[in-house]
């Protein structure tokens, strides 16, 4: 496990995380239009995870007043690397009012090229592609608490520390299988897909045959 830096409210102004930033979020639940954004994790792939705790005004915090973080999320020159970007983009838009782009999603990449398995979770990719075992024990803990536990911080950091390694492996497979172009088209659509989720078009899915 790499180093962890916890920031309250926003990223430091002078922090440069490079051209590709791994990002994940923790929320109060799994419905981004309902459940509060609590934590945003970021890593440049250098072994350090930067965790930004989003504290609402009701708890004495600044809420969505995090200009440095929002500038990074919307910077067209910085690619944001997620696992299951659809959820995180929706959570960030609902919580911070910004559309995150451009993006990459390792879950979509895995489904496009690892068709020999039905295991595309982050834990599976960390084990199979990065040779690392991560724990999901804290996944359902209270991320809205004022003070996060060391176990929560370690869990949150693990969600971004290995994404660069995983993406390097998946990109090579996408190129090998001639599926990088279709992956990029899917990534470009993700902000719209997330917006549809926020509008309630997730169940039933707007693209399903179900009426």
C-alpha cells in the first residue's frame, strides 16, 4: 500500500497529478441522485493516493466549494481514469455540479477484452492484472462520518493506487484485439450515460428492449 494524503474540502492548489489521473468516489449509498458524495480519491500512479473529504455545510464544511478539484475534473487536457466510471461521473455531477471528462473506464475495457471471464470487478482486476489482493471489507461503511477510520482511508486509497497499472495492461489487450476505438467511443458517451442515470433513466435502461 502506498502513501495516503487526506485533504479537507479541496485539493492543494499547486498539486500536479499529471496527464492521467486515477479517480474514485465514496458516497452514502449506490444511488448517485440521492446519496451524498463524501470522498474523492485521486492518484497520479506514483504510489500516493490523495483523498479529498467533501464535508457538507451542515457539518461545518464547504460542500461543493472545491475549485481545484473541479478544475481538474473538467480539464480537457487531463484524462480521468475510473473503474465503473458511469457511477462516479454521476456522483461527481450530482455532488459537485460538474461534468467529468475526458474519461477512461477499466470496467468497460475489461468487458471488451477479457471475454473469457465474467469477473470484471476491481478486486478481480487488481489480482489478475496487478498481482495485488485488495480488501472490500470497508465498502459498506459510513463514508459520511466526520472522521474516517484508518481502515476506511486504506480501503479508499486501494481503489485508485493500481488503476494505472491495470489500464496499461488493458490498453495493450484493446490494441491487440482491435477494440480500442470502440472503447474510446464508449468512454466518450459515459458523461451522457451518467446524466441519464441522474434523470432516472437507469431502470428500465433507456436502451433496453423493456417497455
